[in-house]
C-alpha cells in the first residue's frame, strides 16, 4: 500500500462533512501525495469515489473494516 | 433572508396538488438517476453537493430567481449545507427538505377513496416516494389494514385519532420490494388483531399467521363491509386479491393502473407466467367491470388522479391497460419474462426479512428499501421510473 501523507479521521461525521473535510485536507497536500480517509457515514461512502472522480483525484484503494470504510486518494 | 425547511408532508401536498416546484437535488448522480422526486408540477435538476464546495456561482445561472427552490439530498444534511450557500449568494426563497429522501421515502399520505352507503370508508395510504399503496378499511369502530408498510405508527396514529380498533391485517402476498409492516403491526396491537398471509407464499416463514384463503370472507364492523379474498397467483404463487363491499378490487401486485405485475421476483418467472395470464385474462375477466381497481403500487405520477388517489375501474383497465391487451399467449410470455426492468433494490434480502428469517436494524431496513418499487411490467417502451 502506498504511504499516506496524511490520515483524516471522518468517522462519526454525517454528510456533507466527510467530503468537506476531505476536500480541505486535500487542498493542503502536494500533487502526487496520498490522503487516507476513514468514514462511517453510508452516504459519504458512495459520495467519496464520485467526488474524487469529479475533482480529478485518483481513488487508489478502498477497504472495508467493519463499519469503517477507508479510502486512499492520490492528489491530482 | 434565511434558509427555510419543508417537511415531507408539505412536499406531498404540493406533489398531489400538481403545484409548481423547482427542486435542486444535490445527491450524487447515480442516486439521482436511480430514483428521484416526481410530480406533474415538479421541475428537478441534479448537481452533487461535492461539486458545489467551492461555491455555487457556476450553478446560479441554472436556477430560477423569482420562485422557491427546494434543495434535496439523502438525509437532509447536504441540502441544508448547499441551501445556506444559496441564501448567502442572494437567493431569497430557499427551502431544504427535512430528512431528505429518507424521510420522503417513508412518508405516507392517507387519501380517502370511498365512503360506503351504510357507513365506513376506505383509505389509500400513498407512499409517494416509493410508489407503494396500502389500505385501511374502516367501519363502525373497526379497521382492517392491507399491505401495511413498515411505518406502522402511521396506521396506529390514524386509528387512534378516530377511535378505531385494528382487527384484521392482511398481506396480499409476500412482498419483495418493501418490508411489510403487517406482522409488526399485529404484534404491536396484540391479541385483538389477526395477521393474514396467503399460505402458498408462507411456506418458509418463521412466524405464525392466519391463512388467507378464498372462501373465508371477513366482515369489518357492524355494518358488515364484506372482504372477500380471491386467489389470484402470478406475481407470487400465493397472491390474493380482495373484493370489498362488492365495489372495490384490491389487486395487490397483480394488476396496476398502467401496467401489470412481474412474475420473476421469486426467481420463477417461467413457472408463474401461466398463473399470471390466468388471473388477468380469466379470473379478473369474469369479475364485474364496475369494480374499482385499487393496486398496491404505482410507477408513474400519471396513474394518480387530482386527489392523490391511484385507482380505475376494471372495465377501463381492460380497455386501456396495455398489459391486458396481449391476446397472443407467446407474446405475453415474452413480455413478462424477457427484457424485464432491473429488480427492486435488495429484493432477495427483503423477501428473507418478510419471511422472518432475517432481522435487520432500522438503518439497514431503510438502506434495503432505497429506490423505486419496480414491481411492474410496462409494455412496449415505457420507462420504469
């Protein structure tokens, strides 16, 4: 797995906050760096890949760990 | 100016009245394409909230300036977030749908569809967000509920306000598109209520029930409103219709206003085609054409009249419903077994829940029921949603 430059804990947050926080964290990274995000909100789980695609970032990996969904997103 | 809120009930009244309303749906586009708010007066556009995090400027030109705009999302959080931004951008009449599509999907709107000569009434509970129809028959302080949704509080509150005792609870068949509230409602009421299910649909159920069979009529209230079950298989092997007071035909998922039931949701399309044909083209054909058909679903807002009710006479359906005009058996077989629309969301799991084999929590139940009902076969090129 690619080393994440930053880990964002968005567990327990409801829409739209997981994506809002992810975007903010992403803005602070450099191009090519990877952000790891942990999410529990069902809606956000579907929105995260759609957001990444719409904003040109690459969703490298997505795993499920019980109720927690983890995303690794590489900054464009 | 500040953001205002709209409840599902307020939205339901607008949809039923055909009022003009502009909706901005901010869910992701897959969800929007799958399922959205519909209505005669509804103009709806989709822009996911995550495309608006930098601001709403690029969207502003697509939005009307001089009328209310309702923002909608899955649960109500993102629509508020975007709604606030629109208010900040100078829009003056911005509303957010409280509870989002989740609340919309669970809202039931009772519509009185009949008053009986000798007292009593029939109410259709319209689940606008999902296209499900359930019924309450009321007579003399007693009530019967047919095809109850899982929102059983709605029926209980309705009965309580009118001092009614719910005595009979029926499911016309084992549902595959939504979680039945029939058994839960019977349990909540206690020993005074009886839950009926067609035995042929109940072979795998894990709970006790009263068999719903032809020949065992039920009488509701002193004024004796007669409820007569008619075995009408095809959507499921047990599907049973009701004739109420010799005037109303509750068809379950066999016959709808603009379409007919699909035979494939229990995985037995080929085996059940002949039953479906027999029910529609023989059993129903022999009934009085004056009967008013009250189905368990609708797929299009065009099936709803100006009062919010979904019904039509059997005679009218034999003239207009395309599913009843297919005289060649082979054409009929192809129509109901080939090129069927996608099945309802999680339909296999929903059947398991309705059999009592699987007991999901409320969040999981909501998740399973997402999306339209998709219980109908529409002839020709009709779209399902």
